[in-house]
């Protein structure tokens, strides 16, 4: 399986600074997205630290382990890099008063051969489009999701709730952070979307799916998602990371190549 990545970010229409961060390493099949929170500029410090620490540490491990790394060891490496990112953010917040109280959500995806290892903290999300079927792969760590799960509010009420951005988990808050980490099989043609809530709060799942189903290249799909999030209000920073799974070309054997000459 081959993977093609593309990332775009935009501050939105109401924010002067962008507290989202995202990055990928196509050589290792690694994608990371974070949505920061905190005082002025502190949120973007937290999100950038999370992305940089995880990309560097986990990327180095994936490079050394190779594409056939055992799932159990890969899970340990992902969690270890997330815990280190959490500690780095906590240390910075304690050392610099301007960063006090900062934190960030996180989505991290490791694509290996025909599987994805997906971890998340907070309300940044991951989605999958497979054979025109669109599915949310993560479950928000938020007060709103807890209220929905308990039957205290309806989805319609959740859509207009003033508590949409109250997360129950984030990096940089406690000494240890709980990462939800799950494995999913990958099929050729799958399209994966990692995004901050600046997209998912402004654009419905049905509309996101419609854009992803188009024949446009990844760059155009990402731009279309951001344009529509802004068209529907752009109340927050918007970041999207797309990963497309493509079937690897079949290599001909030496004998087959000789017979064709």
C-alpha cells in the first residue's frame, strides 16, 4: 500500500492567530494534527510542540523499526511519544508564565502496510471515506459528547450548544494523559481525513463527505473544505490533513520481464 498526504491550515475569519498545527512524514506513513488552547499565543506553542515532538520521536522510531514493525511495539512507541509531548508542554507551561494553562488536542495516525494505528485526545477528529461510505473514526473527549452519551441532550441540541468546545482530555493538563489508540484495516482507495474542530463544527459530516467523494485532487479537496468552513462562519482555526491509500504497483518477476523482451 502506498500513501499520499496533503495538509492545509487557515486561521478562519474571526481569529488573528492560528493555534492549529499539523504535519506528516510520507516516508514513515505518519500524520499528526493538534488544536491548541490557552492564553494569547500559548495555544499555538502547545500544538506546535506536540506535532514537533511526536513527528521527531515517533518518526525516528518508525525509521529504525521499518515497515514490518510489530503492532505491539508500534503502539508502545506511539503512546511513549505522546507522553513525552505531554511532559514537554507541561514543562514549558511551568517555566514560562505566558504559557501557563496551555494545552492541545491531538490526532496521530500511523499508516503501516494495510493498517492504520489511530490515536486521539480531545475533540479533533479522524474520518474515513471507503467506497463512498463516510465514517467518523474517533469519539470526541468532550462534555458535549458525554451529555449525548448520557441522553441528556439530542444531536440537534448539541449542534447549537454553547459548550461545544469544552474538552475533557488534552495534552499539557495532567502529568499523564490517556490516549485512545485503535487499529483499523486499510483498503486501497480509502481516504482519511484528520481535522480540527474548526472544520467539524462548521461543516456537516454530509457536506464533508460530498467534498471528499469528488474527483478533485487532494489539494483541491482540502482547499474546498477550508473554503466552506469559512463560508459557513469560519469561527475557529481550520486544519485538514488528508491521506489517500493507493494500491502499490505489482512488481514483475525477473523471468516475466525476460519473457516480454
